[in-house]
């Protein structure tokens, strides 16, 4: 058992819901409302010094009654100790948790991926939008258990929506590295970049 | 993108009012000889098939024997779009734009099971065969195809080009997307994307 779990229980009391051990890894379940405070303490306390955020991911279990878990994998580079922190989000409440981007800048894309795949909203995230699927993707959140493997739309509708997307609009000007040369771009490209992909896809014309 | 619908070139149709004579057939032979022996590929490598394509291009299998050693990383100077690997829906508009930017005459090779049919990726994110997005001339089976398989596909494409005639205007018509933004009718796309083989019995959680 990782001694950090006991220290956490002394420090935060009832905010630490439960501590378990699995495959020699200590798992700490904490109160979702205090996750940022607890992770900030784990990062900055000199005795803990979990300064590396390895991954953020989420788990939805097959049993419908079980809550969705957000998993934070921490690692102390100095002490060479891992710690897994989990937050449970019941499905009958809004799936929301505080963003940890203020603590680790690298959490930006990790939280975007969890949002994209599970639909969990990270409060305070600077740029919470889809990262793997495109921005106008309308079928839902693919890693949820109620998501059909082949998606919700027919294949032809999926192809239509994909072909009607604007590839440039997946990215911001900064990501494309063309923010400085914006005024030299062709007018139609500037228009697409201004609009982004947030606009509606035109409804199909004709009988279909 | 485009709004004009044009018929696909179909085999067995009367292609010209002028009967082929000695001059046009000799000109066809010359043009097709030049075209088929200098196909510049536009590699669209997305997965492990691209590794086999690189092996095909390297010295042991030596794609330059067929006049294809000049990889064209600009679609403006390419003749053959070679899709090596699975195509996610997010890349579908990208490959369509590359295809639209290539000058006529142009051909497409679909390399591997995933590019040709979706392969093992019968899921929410993958195009079930790139022929629902761009017209395909040669399908190369395999997962991934060995370099010999790809070379055989290239030889088949050369054979196809040698059979073309300049009198057929349909081969030079740009095949644009229709007003729905699709290449094929929706029911044809659904039919092409149907699960097949083992995948009917696997993971039908939908």
C-alpha cells in the first residue's frame, strides 16, 4: 500500500472516499468536488511530489448502475512512485469535474480526449472541444456503453457528413502555424477559418 | 465541393462515332505506352500498408522498374493516387480533395483490405472502402499485401491503361461529387458498407 493514501486520509478526511489496492497499485477514490485541491496538494507537497501527470482517462462499466470513473495516473519523478486517483461520476447527474489544466498544462489534450470519447465536461478547461472526432460530429460519445459499434447514423449519412466537412476547419490558426500569414491566404480559406466547423451541415437536397 | 453530376465511363458503350483507324490506334498505343510506363504515384499512406509500399519502393522490389520511382508528394504532379491503409471518416474529405486536385488522366489504387472494404475496422470511425469516396481502378487484397501483390496490382493498372483509347471522352470527364456531396447514391454506399464474412457474427452490438 502506498503511504500517500494514509497521508491523504489524514489531510483531507472524508473527501477521501475509499482506498483499494489492485495489481500492487494503490487506488484512491476521492470526492469529485475537491479533485483539483487534492491533486494540487499531491503535486506541490514536498513529501508527496507527484509532479508528473501520466494520463487522464475514464471508465464506464458494463453494469448500468455503476458510475463512470475519471482516472488520474500520477507519478513522482523524484521518488519513482506511482499513484492512481479516481473520481466517480453517477450517471443520473451531469458528468462534470474540475479541469486540472491549471496544474498540468499537458492535461489539455488528455481532458479533450476524455470529453470527446465519454462526454465528460471539465469545468475551467481553456478549450474544451473534440480532439479525435471532428467538431461537428453529431453521433455522440463513442466509448460510452450505449453507443452502437457502427455509430448511430447510416453509412451513407456518415460518408455525407464526412465529405461535407472542411479539413482546414479542424484546426485553429495557431495549430496550423499560419496565424501570421492569415492576411495572405485566399479569401475562401479565410472565410472557412473564420467560420470554423461550428456551422450546421447543409441538409441534403433532392428527394433523399 | 462540385455540383455537376457526370456519368461514369462504362465498358461496352459506343465511345465514338469515328471508327478506329490506323492513325488513332497507333496514337493510342504511343500515348498509352508513355502513360503506363511513367505513372507518378501520390502516396496516401495511413497505416501498415504504407510500410509495405515503402518496401515496394525500395531497392529489393524496386518500383522504378515500372516507371513509378518518382513519388509525387504534390497532387498536382501525380497520376496515381495510392491509398495504402485504412481511411477514417476524418480523412475522407482530405483524400477527396487530393483526388480533386490531381490532373486528368488519373487513376486510384486501393491497397489492402482496409482501404478496399474497411477490413477489420467495421466501426463508427472508418470508411468502409474508399470507393465510397473516390473511384477506384485496382483493388489490391491483403493485410497488408506483400510487395509482389502490390506490383501485380500496378501491372494490372498498366494493362488497364494500355486498353484505354483517346476516342473515349468519358475517361477524361472529371467525376465530381453530386449535389448531396456524395460520389454514389446513398443506398449504394449502404450496400457497399454492409458487414461481410465473419464480421456479421462478430461484435454485432449495434
